[in-house]
C-alpha cells in the first residue's frame, strides 16, 4: 500500500510503455551471448523490462553493478521480492558479472587517511 493513500502501489505508479513489457531484440541477442548456465531465462519471461534494462547497462560496469545490486537488495523497504528461481538467476548473473569485472581495490598508498590507526 502507498503511504499517501489506501490504493496499492501498482495502481499509483506510471504504467510502463508497451515496448518495455516485451523482450526487445537486443535483449534476445544479449541472452544468447551469455553462457547457458547464467542465462536468466525465467527472468526474461516474467520480467522482460528488467532484462531489457540489463541489456542496456551491461557494458557500463558501475551502472550495471549498481542495478544488479538494487535488484538483489530491498533498498526501499517493504517490497515483495522476487520468486526464489528469479533470485537464483540474478545471483548467477551477478557472480558471472563479477568474474568479468572483478572489483578492484585501490593500492594501499592511494587509501585516504592513516591505515595503522594512529
């Protein structure tokens, strides 16, 4: 429910344009380019808009990682969440993305501040 009124949130939010409700051609190509074990097929069937967005963000490392993280974590509170099989697919995809783009930490001399605690 929306805190502003008693109508469910689904009736308050802006409807998605029809092109976001179906899997776009670019998204189909992206899915086929992924290794079979990490292809989010159930996600693409149930949440085409998310796969369309992932397709757009995939080459943009920081944006894509942020989006994948936002799908896995409830940052707004009170969200229903995805079914387990979707969560598993997203987890596999996130692990694969981490393999492609390992998070690099800065060398110790680039850290801000004193690392020894004094």
